[in-house]
C-alpha cells in the first residue's frame, strides 16, 4: 500500500494532470492514509469513514423532505 501512496503522490505532482483527476487522487490518498492509520491502531480499516458516511446519510434530504442519497 505504501508503494501505491508513492505512486499517487507522483501522479499528483505531474503538471499535465487535470484538476479533477488531481482532486480525486488527493481524496484517494486521504482514504488510504486513514485506512493505514486505522490498521496501525488496531481498528478495522474504514471504520471512521463508514460512521461518518452513516451520519452524513441523514443530512441528504432536500427542502421538500425527499432523500437525495
């Protein structure tokens, strides 16, 4: 996984990469780093992100009360 993080960092630094691709790679790097940290602390990988996603799911309601997600 560390080699994947290095590759992502290399791609982020490329001048020819589109902004939206750079942003996606940055988000991916954050997720991978979070998973590595979770594993280091003995938690299941993605636990914090999954709890955040569940909490965010409650906020996905339009002004008319319809769910958006």
